[in-house]
RNA sequence: GCCGCUUUAGCUCAGCUGGUAGAGCAACGCAUUCGUAAUGCGUAGGUCACGUGUUCGAGUCACGUAAGCGGCACCA
C-alpha cells in the first residue's frame, strides 16, 4: 500500500508511482521528450478543456475539500461543476481567476496516465471525490456513452475504452479522455463569468453543484472581441429595449409571467395579428373565437388532463363543476369542427384564432416576454383527409418561409420533434399512429427542401412536430413557431368526414402557429431589430417637430393629415404624433431618434409657408423637404409592402 | 421548483464598518423661440420591495415573503 501515501499527499512534487500502473513522468522529462509545441497546434476546444482543468486545479488549491463533477468545453469557453463546503459568491471569482493565472505562468504540465477502472475508483474514493467515483462506476458498468449522454460531457472518456486515462495538472487529478495542451502556459486567455447552480448529472432529484462558467479563447484579442460582442448583444435584450421603448411591463401586483402590454407594444401586436389574419384569409382559413375557461371533462377527453396536467392551473369550481383555464385552443376547435357534418369535398377545414392561453411555467424559467404564463397564440387547426395532410403541411411550411423572409429571419433551425419511442408514457401510446404521422411529416419536410434536424423526446403528446428554433440574445434557445401533426384528436373527438364511398373516415389535424405567440415572437423581433422596427411595425411612425412655438398650429395640421391619411395601417392611417415640449428642435430630434421613430418631420417658417415638411429619417438622416402627400405616399408604400424604403 | 445573487425617486445608479437618504436623466414651472442627436435656471418627487425581529437607534444586521437576474431542472 505504498501508493496510498502518494495519493493522500497530492502536493506539488508527489507522483503516483506506487499506485498507478506506470508513474507519471517527471515534468523535466516531459519537457525533454515533449518539446514545447507552437500554440496554434492545439484546437481551441483542447485549450478550453485544459483551461477547465486549470480552473479545477486552482480551486483545489484554494479550497482543498472541493469535490468535482464534470467540466467540459463549451461553445465559447468551459465550465466546471464543483461542490464546496461553503457556496462560492461572485466575489470569489477574481480570486480563482488570479490563482489560475499564477498556475498558467508556472507552465504546469498536463500529465497523462492510464489505469484500470478499479484502480481509478479506488483512487478517487481515497480522494473523497464522490462524484468522480460515481462517474467511474457508471463508466465501468454502463460504458462511456451513458456518461456522455447523462452529463453532457463527452470529454470524460473515449468510446469503448476499457482503461481509464487520468490527467494531472498541479494538484488536480481528473479522469479524462483528453487531449490536452502540454502545459498550463498554453491554455490561452480566459475570463470567469458566472456562477450558478446545476444538478449533478442533470437530474433535479440529485444534489446541486456550483457551476462556474468561463469564456476562453486562444488570444486575448478573441476574448476581448467576445466580451464586446456579449456587451453589444446585451443592448438588444428585449427586456431592456422593452422598457426603454415602453412596449410592455411586468408588475409584481399582477403576477410573474403575466405581461401588461403598453400602448406602444400593442401596436406591434395589432399589426402582427392583422398580418396573420390576412394571410390566413388568403389561405382559406375561417376565424373562430373560443372562451378562456372550460370544463375539465373536455380536457380529459382531449388528453390534456392525463398528459398535460402539470402545465395547467388548478381548476376553479363553478356550480360544483371543475373549470380550467385553457392551455391550448385545440379542444375547442375540435368541438367547432364536430359541430358540423363534413363531406370529403369540404376538407380541408381550417379554423384560426388568436387564442389566449395560460400555462404553468416554473417560476425560475420565466423570462421577460420569452417565457410567460399567459400568452396569445397565432393558432389554427387544419382538418384534412390523410391524402391531403402532406400538402397541407407543406403549405404551412411555405407560409413560414414567407413570414421569415418578410422579417429577414435567417438565424433559425428546424427541429423535427419525435417522441421518445422507448419511453412512451409521456405520449399517446399508439406506435402505428406515430409511425404514419412521422412518415407524412418527413415526406412533407423532404419535399419542402428545408433542412431540419430530428430530435427525440420533444414531440407533443398527440403527435410529432416541426419547431422553428431561434436563439435569444442571451443565448437561450426557444421554439418560436410550431407545427404539429395530430393523429389522436380524431379518435378522442370522433372527428371524421363522409368519403365518396359513403364511409365515415377519420381526419388528420395539423396544429400550426407560424407566428408563435405574440409574447415570444415579439420578444424575438425586438432583439432581431434591436428595437428599430420597420415602419409598418413602428409604434409611432412619424413625429412632427415644430421649430418654434409659432409653428405648432401647422404641426398639428400636419399630424392630422397623417392620422387621416389613406395609409393601410391596422389603425387606418399613419401613426403620427407631435412634440410640443418646451425644448429645442435638436433635443426633440434626439428624443425621437432614441425612441426609434422612423420619420421626424421638422416644420418651420419655410415648410408652413409651402405646405411641406422637412423629413429626417431615423436611419438615413435628412431627406430634404417634401410635400405632405409625397411623404404619405412613401409611408403608404412601406406599409403596403411591409418593407422600408432606402435613403 | 432548485442553487446563488439582487431589490434605494418614473428610469439608471451612489449611499464605508448601524446614527432616520443623494446624483444624472425623466416630470413639472419660468426664461429662451432656436433649422437636424442633449438651452439655462428652478420646483416637486422616496413607508429605502414587503413583513417580523435584534438594537437606545435599521436603507445598512438576522429571519421570512414577493419580484427580478445568472444558471440548472422543466419547456406545450
């Protein structure tokens, strides 16, 4: 047991000769056999992962009782999950970072050693590294893939390896597949950014560790650029801009996740809603309206209470009957479909509604308008024959394409969400139904030519779906639009039609919400446009700025002409205001710029005399003077085409 | 929901180790009447998120609640 002592005194010059199959090589030897490679020889992921080890080493140094979880590289850096006796606070980060930099300077070697699983376990047990022991046992009993899947850390060990590789950096020894840089001087530049809770092995039933997130890049320039980028991104945050532009507010008195839409924000809702309604009219949809609360029986029948109850609010009792706030509009639309008899000639039947829904979201998951508890969905349900399902789904995809082109959204990906076939308890159990629905969806997607990625375990309980995934400026991914193929509703609600042969046949139901919910979609648009909405979506499209008090009457006249203009906004005229504050023109221009108002109409003596306006555009500056009619025509075109004009 | 942090005027934020609050912007008033991103002067505005406690004394300390933030879990 002579190695035991070596392991127990893991200080600087100790090696593991006695315990490990072969001793770690001494640093000076490494230096000789491993001449220092040029830094660009390491991929940045290697540096990041090595930096994670370096952070662990620094923490081990500062907090000798620390227990370590996993610490993989991320897209822009790395993190490490750690359990400490006392929780770290943000003030501890600089201290850790400082220690890391000291270690980096010392060029600590990354020493690799291979041992058997049992030896590794014994070592980690002696070290009190409970989490590592658990990982090693999992690795020994279930293999490497299980670890990668469970922890999200693929760096632990390679595929199908039987021996465990260990890496030592300073006082920190970790099981790790590698590869690593040669020494700590090569990890590159890093910045510790945040500290947060994370469940061990990603399971809420387990203990929480502290996760330290860090940025890491090869050069300081890249690190600084990323910090700058993050700073710029933060400026687009819809929560910040939403406040600055008075679009919405969340108040404690109303409740978490229940936004109040202010007049400015409501304009955007109104315009979007009209876009949806117009396109749906052209697409052969009929509009319907359904109530906000509904008897529990309907949700039993739809499958919501069996499969979706934890997302629903507690029922309220009315005349001895349970009523629920509606989490989805589909059961109601199904009832509307069921209200009539349908011939094969009538299909598809398309029912559309901007429907308000309420869903329970865990308090910690709420975020501005992105994740809320009450929202309004651009919903519709298409009832069609099986032979129509593919084409109907395709035309829904084309509607998406139209919207996304219109908004200039191209940074999204499509997720074909499948059920977890091995674990169907979250889904309606009908393997054949799932397969047919999936085949139809895939066929439609393949024919559309739009690329998509299949992801297991994300399907709705009643069918597979295609979600449009976008990232918020803070990097969180959200499904912003969703389209689902439902093969269950037809059974639960006995939804059918009479076919040419006189037989009653079942329908397929397509659930679709290409504009998602107002809340999430507008949150995304705010960030997408950084608050600079195109004219057709701008809460205020033009502000009239009188140069002196004597121009106020003319300014009021201009505003009235704009309000009464024949411009096809949802409000039936240009959204115009006047600025009669006791301020200089310059200040009023500044205020209008800050509010991202597209048109500033400066009026003074000359304009009043000629019946003109001096036009300044938010993005293009001074456009010179033009007649009021010419300006109206310009805005009318922008409104009609939903596209801004150039300079 | 969980871990950690935060909450002071409409907004953004100061306020050291306890001695009953301050700035800038915004608002309002007065003066100014101005030609494309901030005119000057003045006035008003705060149960220091809420509650309980410790203390002679709490914005400051402790506990609880609420809301927000960073993550994790959840995510139709």
